[in-house]
């Protein structure tokens, strides 16, 4: 478990987490080291699809792939969300049972109602969390997308 490496994606940066609580980040777009390298992943509780019930990430309990996206129903974000959906079905890295199963979680600033329509329309097989004020994006040091104009 501690020696296994599972690939995660965070704002177009590939990260590998050797033990489910520490982040090692390899950023291809920046020369600056990510501030979470070697540190515990921040705890996170946000409203979740389908009904807005607060959901706490099971950090340290199971492997998690967290990805941030700016806006549901946009072309790029839809492709990214569907890629995670398909990977859960087709990629062995994303499969498992119980505590070994990789949990995929998408996070955007969209309202839960919009996210729920997005999940239903694209048959997403994982949670989408609402981060309306950008607190999760900031705690995970995810930069803004599209040249800093929109939240990543």
C-alpha cells in the first residue's frame, strides 16, 4: 500500500502519492515547486452531488484522485470529466474494491444543482463537489486556468 504509486491529476499537473496522505507533484507548466510537496493533503468538506450533502474526502483512508475544473458543460471540462468516468471502467489503476478502490472526485465552483445535471447528463460515476468561494482550490494551491482568468 505505502509503496504503491497511483497517478492523480490536479489542474493539468501529474502527481504521484506514495502514501495516501502526502503529495509529490511534478508540474509541467511551472518552474516553481508546488507548496504541498511532502505535506499532508488538506482536509476537505464540501457540498456534494446530488443533493448538496456535505462530503468529507477520505484522506488517508483510501486513494483519491481529485481534479479541479472551471465550469460544468464546457467542452474541455466535459472531456476531462468523461475521461475520469471512462478510466474508472477501463483503467486498472482506477479499479479496486473497498478501501483499495480509487475514489475520483471532481471539484468546481458550480452550484450543486448544475453539477447534478452535469453528472446525470454525462453519466458520471463519481462525486462532484461544489466549491463556490474557491476555498478548496486555494487550499490545494490550484492556480487559475485560462491565463489566470477563470478558476481552475
